[in-house]
């Protein structure tokens, strides 16, 4: 299992990584998330924030606020409900659309953003190239490593993934170890996923008649 890769790193990663697997909160889809709001406010209070007059503020009275940049207005339909939920706990999130492609890419490469909307793919087994681009510290100054992750542990796991190409048993354990660290580090906030499996095909060819 993945623990054989994580156990030697026990003194370098949070103890909670060895606890139960991370599970994302689940709601009934009605938009009523009072339970999740209470949980969020509890965590924010532990971090030193207080809710005052509808605003979540730190010890200096400064409201927690940040900017989300989008490349296209089409993503606003996903971002606005997120913004509305943040407002319920007193957080101010502004949405800025950067429609100029060159400007957007430059901002991503230069880390001129607080939060960004991205897409994470996956496969049955970890792909060395996908992990290399999205999580390796060598790509910290590119538009690939958008979370800005610099982790020697993840870099080492990526190296091991590359060394074990073709070994499905090792790759499965490495992928699970990688996932545990990513999920417990909370680098991203899941917004939505597609439940469909899309296949493109072209019926130009057929079976020859016997």
C-alpha cells in the first residue's frame, strides 16, 4: 500500500496524513449548507478569525479577502455560487476576468493572483508527465504548477513514479501516496466534476464483408 512510501517520511509530513483518507464534504444539493458553514467558521476561528458584523476579520480588524481571476466569463456560473457561499462566512472574494490571453498567461507565470480556476485530470495510474508539469518544483515559474507547490517530498515521489513506469503495483501505491499528501495539503478546492466518460469516434471504417 501507499504507507510503505509514506512511513519513511513520517517526520517530514503532517501526522494527519496517516489518518483516514480525505473525504470532501457532501451536501444534499439544495444550497442549504448550514452544517458546512458552522464547520468552516470553527476552523477559521482556530486560525484567529472572528465574525464581526457579517465580516470575517483578523485580530487587526482586517477582513479576509482575496481575488479570483478567470480567463473567460463562462466560468462565472461556477465562481459566483462559490463567492456567495464565502459571503455567508464573511469572506470577501472579488472576481476579475482577464480575457486577454497574453496578459492572463503572464499573470499565471508571475503568480499575480490569489486564486485561479484550473482543471485537474487523472488516470487509472499516475502519469509521470502529468505529475511533473502540475506539481514538480522545476515548473514553479511556468504556467503548469499553478498551485505554486515546492515540495521535495512530492518531487521525490514523481522521480519514483518515473522509475517505476510499467510496474502497475508500484505505480498504484505511489499514486495513492501522492494523492494522500495532495489532499491533506489542501492545495485546491473542488468545484465540480463531470460524471460522463466521453469518447470521440469516426465511423468511416467498417468490418469487411466476408
